[in-house]
C-alpha cells in the first residue's frame, strides 16, 4: 500500500524551497523518515502532523486533503471558526491553548 500524503508533503516542501533534510531538521525527525513519507512507504504519525503543517506553512486540511462542507460542522463550530478568523489578537492564545504553536519560528 502506498500512502498519498507523501505527494502532498513533497509538493508543499518544494513550494517553500526546502530540502528533505531541512524539513527533517525543522520537525525533529531523520531525513530517511521524510524520504519514506514522500515515497509513500509509510505516513507520518499523528503527533508529527502539527509540526509538519507548521514547517510547511499549510493547514491540516490541505496536508491531509480533507475538505469540509457546510454540513460537516455544527453551527457552533462554524461560529468558532469565524471568530478565530476575525480576531487576530486571539489566534496566538487559542493556538497556545490547543498546542498548535509550539514549533513556530
């Protein structure tokens, strides 16, 4: 079985102009792990996904190729998303609370 996430990792890595070695350094894994992901041999563990998104400057939905329709979230969840987008000053606090910015530059 080949994992398709590797193609997206490669695409986003190349879009920002970094090598596999540099990506590996940024997220704290070996170069061979990044190579295996990109070749579709295996896929990153869930605990690495946030680090990958930060290092590649992509959203989780972009990296995972998951696209939500309006029906996939409740009205309350959509209100949270809209509030997050509208309140720049709160984003850092929310990201900190959710553990999403631990590897920001």
